[in-house]
C-alpha cells in the first residue's frame, strides 16, 4: 500500500506542476478512438444514413435532402452542414467523417477537463479527463455518424461560458458587458438546438442560470433572458424559414415529435430508440410530415388517457433505459442489437453521483459554487424529464454524461480515503462485466426475473 500511495503522490505532483499528464491522456484518448475505428468498421444504420446523405447533398448544393430526393425533416441541419464543409473541400467519404469525429471526441475530452478544472481542483479534473478518455460509449460513438459527436463539444463550451458569466461577473460590471455575455450565451445555445433537439430540454437551465444569479438585479435578469432568447431565435430562424418554405407550416426544429412520442409510449415490444413501424405509422407515411406528427401526438395522448395503468410501467422502463449502464444503440454491434454494450465507467461513477446529490442537498449553501451545481443538476434532470415524455435511452443520456462524471468525481474525492479498496474492486467488477457482457446477457436472458422486468 505504501508503494501505491507513493506513486499516487508522484502523480499528484506531476499534475500540479505542468500539463504533461493532460497532454498524455489526450493522446491516449485519440489512440483509443483510432484503434476502435480500425477494429470496428461500423456500417451506417438508422440516423447515420440521413446525416451522411444530407451532408453529401449539401456539399453538392442540392439542399438538405436524402438520396431519394426527399427533404430531411427528422434531424436539425448542423451536423450534416458541418460535415458538408469538409465534403465540399475534399472527396466525400464515411472514413473522413469518422476521422473528424475522432478529433471532435478528443476536443470533448479536453473541454470536460477545462470545465472540471474551473469547477474543482486540477487533480479531480484530470480524473474527469481519464473517465472521458476511456468511456466506451464516447469511444464507440466516434466511429458512428451521429450528431452527439458535434453536440457534446458545443454543449461543454456553452457550460464553460455560463460558468465564466457567473463566476467573473459581479454587480460592479457594466450592463453592456452583461448583455454582451448574454448574447454569446444565447448564440451558442441556438447552435446547440441546431445540432440536437434534446437541447430544448436544457431551456429551464438557461433561464434559471439568470434567475438564480446573485450578480443581477431583477430587471437585469429579465432583460438578459430576453436578450438571450432573441440571440437563440436569431440562430435558429434560418432553419425555421427553411422548414416553413418546405412544409408551409411553422416547424421550429423537427417533425419527429409525433413519431418519437408515439413510438416510446405505444411500445409494442420494440426497444427505445427504434421508430415503430406498424399499420398506423405506415398508413401515414405519405402525409405531410407536420400533419403526421400532429396526428400521432394526439393519438398517443388519447391512447395514454385510455391506458393510464401502463404509464407507471412506461416511466419505470424509460428510467431504466436512461440511467442504466446497458446501451442498445451506440455500443451494440449493429445499432440496435439484442446484445447491448455495458458502460463500465459510467456505472462505476453513478453511485457517487447519487451520494453527491444527497450530500449537496444536505449541505446546501447559497453561494456561487452551489449556484452552478444547482444549474448542473437542473441540466441533468431537465434532460431526464424530457426523456420521460419521449424515451429514455443511454444515447440520450450522453448529452449530460460529462456533467454526471464531474459531479460524481467531486463526490468520490470526499470518500476515497475511507473506501479506496472497495472502490477499486467495484470498478474492476464493472470492467469484467464490460468484457463479458454478451455471455452474461445470454445467461440472464433465460432467468425468470429478467423476463419479468423485460427492459428489452
């Protein structure tokens, strides 16, 4: 044990002296993602096909359309637009997009470190960086053409901006400067909305980040929220205009609301994340997407009203999908496999997130540090609440998982002295489950209790 403590102290000294460890971990993060790309040459499935085809057609000047010439209305444009800028300059390829994703993944790791360093100590921030670097879900998504690759660095940048606003500004700062920061805050939020619809679930956190601040008077708070809202609208307005010109309807972000709401509440046995294709949805395929979405929303609301007894079970399932370590989308072999991946990093840290939340509530003290922790928790549980309405899945959780990691490691730092050996054993156990998840899943599939829970 003395040798381990000596090595750990040496590591602490190195971290505090320079950025050698940080750069080394970023190189490891890059290497792991390259190895994943070489080993797992994933084929495009589901959402990836639309993102890829949309990027190619944008690069060729054909608009945001699929290969068969239909307008893409399920996904906001930003990820495809981002890829199209590279496709315009170079020969389009799936490999190029995945290489770009690898760099975005490393940037995500680095921004997580910067965010954690601002919120806590550099030592804890380094462990946050390690957790992001080796997290299998974040590693695997870099090999897939999914919008989370772009959303995550934008989201973390937005959080860092928010942290700067609330830590650096005080009542002596001029209103003009506060308005300037609010504009930047809103612009980045608008960009988030154009990259992934789930960002809409973060709107409560955006509003309360001003309402709860001690640095602003009430009139300033209202003014800055309005300024931020105008900035958001300025960014998403071109997309709204495009949708109106295509569908002759007001569509702020996407037309998927109805089909996702229907698919996640009228389950019929399919896993969350799959769009349900039954007689009803197939009969509506030729309808205007906006009308189809409205009809499916109304149908689902009526269905839930008539089947209220199913709602508690649905909420339990969505909660299990959202908070559980099993991932049927990103970490499976084919996109929606019956053999999910197991996120050992996330589940190893989750108990400390729960402990940290209770510890935070118990020791609540209204200051700038606790204020930002409130905003972090509001972001996490706002996304969770949004997923309870639609569907809760590990992929949807990814957008706030860096926050969960940071919060967990801050909590873990307070308990490692007492439970060091137990924590190491728990982490090792989860890593073993990660390696042997497929045979474990096959074995458990035959047990009566798993059939009863039936999360898949």
